[in-house]
């Protein structure tokens, strides 16, 4: 079974994600730093739109995400087809129920200088990213983040804050695709059972990479 047969969400949607409080007195970068220091876990609904360089009809999906820092996350895609991504702190699991396929690989490889590393990784965010104020657009305040690692798999990302919540993430990959993720019903530091971040391959599923 080839790994390419498994349908990965763009940048596994980034997997993993979060919220940042934003105040009138502090810039978006300061709020990102504050978030990294103070947010241990989060839960939110999301909608995702992937727009290709060719201008074809955007691909849309939705579901729920949650994370527990550092390095644990769970993304559940409900539409247009089900898919589950779990980072258990050591490995990244991607399960496609329709194909009955599981992909697994070391979490360190999967994160690297990725959006997941920026938001759900360790505290030293500026070790892996160049950060800059991104100004205001569509009623949100933005942070620009560019990976220092040239092999990160994406060129840059933008993180948008509104009020006291993370509202959006925009990821620009190396193939000219743009992934826009919008968050709603965000909960900061809820009680999340450890079982949410564990994965056991279903009986009969093909497992690739372990």
C-alpha cells in the first residue's frame, strides 16, 4: 500500500490548533506569545477552504479540532468525508474510514516548522519562525509567520485574531495552494480527557509507516 493513497488534508490542516487573546493595547505578536505561555489546551469547530493556484472550485471541509500542548492534538473531519488525525505526543496518526487506511509516522517529522509546531508545540516559537505584525484585514488582527526551515512544506502562514479569540489561519504552501481555516465555538483550557489523544488502529485497517 503506497502512502500516497491516503488522503491527507492540506498540511493536515495544521493540525492542531488554538486560540489567542487579543487586546487593544497589545500587538498580535504579543498576543501569540501570551497564548503560547498561557494556553494549555483548546477545543473549537472549524471550516476549511483550500484554493488551488489554478483557480478551480475551492475544496471545503469542516469538523472539530482540539489540542493539548505540547504536541497532542485531534482533528475530526466530518464533511465532505470523514477523516481523523491524532498526534499522541510521539506519533501522528491519520485514519481514513472510507479507505480503511491508517498512516503513522514520528510526530517530530510531522511537526517540524509547521503550523502545528507554531501553535501547539513548545514555547520557543521564534526558534523556528520569523514573526511579523500582519496588520488588520476583514476585521481581524494578523500575525505573519515564516518558517526558518526551508523544508517546512509551506511558505508562510497568517494567524487572525478577533476580540479574545483566534478566528482564522491562512496557510500558503509551496504548490501555490492557500488553506483558510475559520474557527468558531472556541473553548480555551477546557477539560479534555487523555483518551482523546490516543489512537488504536481499527481491526482490519491497513497501517502504513509503522
